[in-house]
C-alpha cells in the first residue's frame, strides 16, 4: 500500500541541497507540507518553488539550528501556518575533517554543536507538541563514520555516534506517545562527500536513492529505534549488539584472565540486541547469580 503523507507537516533541516533537498522533495511528493530549513535562502527558496510547482506546499526557514531561539521561531511559524508538526528530519550538518593530531578543538566543538546540539534543539522544540498530539516521527542522520570510524573524522564520528545514543533513548521515551525515532546512515554524492569519492563512485550515489528510507521511517507504520543504512539503492540495518562474553568472577588475576579471553569475549555466537541499557546490568547480575548458585551446589 502506498505511503500517504497527506495532511502531515514536516521539517527538514539542511534542505537547500543534497540529501536534505532530496528528502524534502520526496516527502512533498507523498503529500506532506514541508518546512525547507537552510541558511542559504536562495537554494531553499528554489526547493520550495519546486515543491509548489508540483502542487505541494512548502515554506522556507533560515533558522540556524544551533540557536534554540531561532529554532523556536521556525517551529512557531510552521504551527501558525499548518497547525502542527508531525515529522522532523534532522539532516543539517558540516564537515571539518583533519586528523585528530592536527585538529583544532574549535572545529571539534563546532561539528558537535551543529550535528548534536542542532538536532537536540530541533527535537526538543517539537517534542512536546508531538507528545500532546500522540504522534511524531523523528529521524536523526548518523553516518558510517560514526558507526565504524573513518580516518580524519574524529569530530564528525563522535557527533554521529552521539545521535545514535540520543535516538536509542528517545525511542524508548517516545514509545508511549506514539513518537517513533530512528537513525539514517546515508551514502550519497553531496557537497559534503564530493571530495571523499571518485567521480565513478559518485555517479551511483544519487541523493534521491537514499530518500525512500526517509519516507519509510516517517510513515504512519514506521518502525522505531532502527539504524537504517542507505545508498545507491541498497538498504541495510546496523545494530548495537552485546556478545555472550565470558564470566570470570572476582580475583586478583581477573585483568590477566580477561586479556587472555579477548577472542572469546568477541565471539558473536548468540549475541543480542539489548532493549535498554539496563539489560546489560541484568544479564551480568543473573550470570553471576547462576555461577554462585552452581558453586554452592557443586
């Protein structure tokens, strides 16, 4: 059954070009009214004009997402125009790539501020309205650099993995209010990636091939707490897992025994995806209890 977003109101940050533009167009194509957020008024206005020309509704916002008061104004304007906000796509971002040894700490802070606090600001300022209406769909843009690392991107990697942690908790907190929260890790040819791939590789990484993941993750029947990877028409899911590990108990030589057990520790046989951070605690306590009882009855 086709995904229908008619009547839904969406904010897409960083939507003047690249992935954000593709996301905004895809949401509008499914019937959503779209706030096209971007600091570049000319680029964002062109996206709005494209949406309107196709019969949709769109409005530009030049809010700097690192400034909460500007985000509040963007949210207020969207609500005044359309009455609500149903969908938030946190897409805006920047790069300041250098090896960690050469990186200026101001550039580290700036990347964290845009990616993490920018997403926090936008999410915080739509959260209460979504909670009151018992409906919300939020997507954070993570990255393979955060999930798996990438040379020269320590700031970007830290920011992108922080968003995974934010998503994990907000998905838990939002569940009872029908707020579904997910992460998207895209691979696409954009202004941020043009210097990272060869022309041949970029040719197959059209941003529009990522946007179906956004449409799926903001649909009424969307899942929650997923990390979806998308690029070149391929889609995957990443998971933060916990192996079965080893039980070593107490002892002065526990560190030595642990070091000797690293291969067993990493064995992924029977690994699990915990439902919350508390499951690690429960797993470890239960394992210790079972071991102690076995020793008692031995």
